[in-house]
């Protein structure tokens, strides 16, 4: 048995991410900020892909924990921008964990859904996820070590209403996660996804502001509350940690029991 004083942090605590660097898309707000905070708490440095400045409180949060946080400005609907910025990141950093969190949503009745909006949702929610998995998965495969966590949705399982592009993209993210698992799990790279339930975040402002719809949704959640960013962040840390070494290709619903009803 090894001496505890000689063990690495991950051996002493399989949920620890000391010495690791995580890239979190959309990591500056909403669920992404919750994921970023959880990564910092677990000992990881964080790279954020986003379109706006990092909140000062998030920068201070990292500094208080002695961790690094860096923002790379990027439009995830632009494949050329993703390639250019990611090449710069890989020239400077080793990325151990990729969290494809960023997403967008458009609401229209299906019969009237503008094709331009459909394409934009698919580009951000699906194409960018695959492209980033390719870019950052390649060095992970070369090392035989890496963690990828994609953001699925309850609409990976259900159809939703007036969100056909979002539902299509999130159904595809679930299948992409399983497909990459089949190719990469034997090579040391874990690919999994988290499917958030109803979360009290900016993306759901329209639902949160509608008392009738809010009541209809809330009554179906066995946990009797909407989720918070930390509920997702803690699960992502688990999937990014050594504790999840034998978990591959899973779409883990973090929904307060919604799908069980």
C-alpha cells in the first residue's frame, strides 16, 4: 500500500481535479457559470469560451481559490472562428476536460419556424459540439486520457412545444455522445452528457415569468423545486473526475425526478 503522503490528490479524493484544465463553453453565465464555479472548487483551472466579458464575481471566485480562469471570445456559430481560437488554445495549454455547455434556443410554431433560425440553433447546439469534440478529443486520444461532458436536455428524450430546432439538436447531442463513446472509451477518453431538467436560469426567463406555465411545470417535479446551476456543476465535476472512470456514453438526467413521472 502506498504512503498517503505520496499519493496524488486524485488518489486521495477521486472527485478532485487538481492539476487539470477544463474548457467550458458558455462558462460565464447561467448553468455555465455554475459549472465553472464547481470546476474551480474541485481544483481545476478553467478556460471559458464566450461572447461577453466574464463577470467580475466569477474572476474573484477563481482568485480566492488560487485558480486560473481565462476567457477566449468566440462565436460558436462560426466554424472558422472555432478552429482558429482552439488552435491558439492548444498551442498554449493542455485541455484535460471539455464541457460543451453553450447553447441557444428559438421559439416558433413548427410550421412557421424560420430556416435561418433552425440552422443557427443546429450550428451552435450540435455542429460546434462535434467540432470541439474533434479538436480537443484528438490530443486526448493521443495521450490516452481525457473527459468530455456534453450538455443534452430533457428534450433529448421529449419533443417539447414550439422548439423543434432545440429538440432536434439535443436529441442529436445524445446520439453523438453515444457514438463518440463507442469509438473513444477504449482509448482512455470518457464521453458523457448531462440532461438538465427545468433550471432557474436566463434561458428559461419566459417560463419563469408565466405563472400558469410555471405552475404546470413545477407540479410535475418530484423534488418540488426548479434546479440551480450548482446542481449541474456538481454532476459535471463528477463526470470529469477519476470517480467516473467506468462511466461511458451516459445521458445523465439531472431533473429533480421529472422523467420518472
